[in-house]
C-alpha cells in the first residue's frame, strides 16, 4: 500500500481527500509515519472488491477520519454479465436460463418474476394449472429459507459467529438436495417455465419433502438459541446500520430491511400472485415500541433485519407444509398450461443421470408420431410468439421487491427485458447507514442488506 496526494475517487466538484491509499506496495509503518508527518485528517480506503465481507464484487470507497467513516461511496459493476442484452437474442423460454443466474442465491424467484411477466403478455395467467402454482409456491418458499440461511450465516460469520454459518449451510444443503431431486440441479434450475413448471415431483418427492420439513422444524430453533440473546452478537448488531422508514421509502428499499422498521409490506399479501392469497401466513415486521414505552428492542438496524429473517423462515415453513398437503391431494394433475402452442413440448423426467426427456416421450416423437416430432422441433428451435406489448410484474423475493419488465414486438424473442433487483436500491442506502460509524460497522451494515451482485450487475 502506498499514498498519493491525487484523489482519483473524488467526484467532479467534490473536495479531494488529503491522501489516497492504494495497493501499490509499501510498508504499513512507513505509511503511518507519512500520515503522522502530514497531520492530515482524511484517508480514502478501498474496501473490496476483493474483501471477503463485500458479498461478491462490491467495491466501497471510504473516506475515514481515523476509524470513523465520514463518507462512503458504493462502486458497482465488477460482475456485469450482460444478461438482459443477451436475452434479446434468445427465445422466450430460453430467457429462463439467463434470469436464473442473476440472483444465484435465490434463482427460483428470478424465474418466477420473468415467467409471470411473459404469461401476462400471453394472456394465460388464469390458465396456469393449480398444481403448477403449488409447485411454484413450494419451490419459492424453500428457496426463501435457503436464501435467508445464507444471509444469516454469512452475516454471522463476518462478525465472528462462525457456528451460525456452518449450521446455516447445513440446513441449506438439505433444501438443495430436494431441489436436485426435483429439478436435476442444485441451483440455477430453470424450473419455472412460461405456462407452468418443467416437471412434476419425482416418485418419492412428497416423502423427501416431508423429511425436509421435519429437519427444518428440528434445526431452525438453533439460530435463536445461538444469537437472539447472545450479548456479543447483539452488541455488534444492535444500533448498527440504522435506516428508518422515511429513508427506506425515499430510496425504494423493500423486503426485510423495510419490514425491520415495523412496516408490514409484503407483496405476497398486498399484490398476491401464484395463489398466495389462499395460504395462511403472517408478514414479519420488527415491532416498534409504542409512544411512551421504553425502546427495549431498537428497530431499523442490523439486529432487527436478522430477527425478521429468522421469523420469515418459520412463516415460509408454514407455507411449505400447506403446499405439501395440497400436492398430496392433487397428484396426477397437469403442471403445464394446456395450450400446445405455448406449453413446452418436452416431457422431462429426473433420472439417475440428471434431467432429460422421459423415455416414453422420446419413443413417441421418434417412433410413432411425425407430427409430434415436427411440433417439438419447431417450438424448441423457434419458440412461440408473444403478442406485442409490455408488462411489469413484481414479486416478493427474499431481498425485497423483485420486478420483471418485459417488452415484446410480437416476435419469438424479447424486444427488451429489465429486472428490478432490490439489491441495486439497497446498495445506495449504504451511506445513510454507515457515515458517522466505524469501519467495522460497515461490514455489519452491508451484510444486513443481503446483497448479491449477480442481481445488481446484470
């Protein structure tokens, strides 16, 4: 590391820092001596993109007075994948392969938002089979638990609670094992398709699902035991990364960060989709003390967001149990829309070698029906046409409002696709949460936002 007097990071019209420290070699003792001789007050320090606490490839530019952060600027763009532009050159069904890789910790929500938007343009929202919606809700809620386990586990690890991370990934493995049995893949599934889902539960799917439910019921209480009343954990989290309701509303912050202020806003309740209005669950908002009462549990901070995610995992598990009962009652019902001009023609099955067409389907299209083979070939290679228009569909992802805006010119490929990832809005709130605090508190604040750069830099 070495120091220079030229501030490369200052915005136009902004007062430059006294010294900028870059990774150009040098000895820390020499740098400290130079700093003492200059007697300046402000240092500019890079945190990330290589820092383990920046959740991927986020870069933060910190201006510090000693250990106190006076200014902080998030710099994104280190994981730009060009997914949205690439989708303009693929069919509507192929788009699911790309969106699932955006927020790779919660891939099924990307797929759901995209498919719901495509279905709105197709005008088939009311034709989606009930069992397909049950499978969508099931996979999304299991994925919500898995995503929260990563947020809670990695957030705990970054402040020294290593056991929280190890048990978090233990439970996540159980969920991913179920996803692998259902979709053939542990992540980036491309399971939710326009018109329904790729395939039904495997033969032992319900039994495996019941095992997952039992495992989570036994092990989720451990997180409260480890953290809720842990004085060290609370000391590192409470009062850190404070952002009240007015700041959340001004910056478009949603999800657990918004609900940690006490505002119970959840799109599954306010704007239901996939039949969520038929499920029994509560919206988890961190309680705010009434006027005149002592503020025993401060809200709008890192600890409140942690507790909201813990509560939400239990509510998601409640929904998963209801899905299991409904799926048990709807065995044999279709999982794809009946319109053969839209429905994916393949009949997928999960076998010992992964996911592929069932042997019965291959036998039919290759040996008994030339028309079925032609239809399969045309629909897979060219895709279906979507009427001209545009649609925006928001859903409640583990991070907040995840929206998909699709535009069609009437062809077999999207004219434009844009995803509204909640992490993009949340990152701009880092200065509000961190300026005036300590450098060590930046780690807590960023972790409490649960950002995934794959969703932000797409």
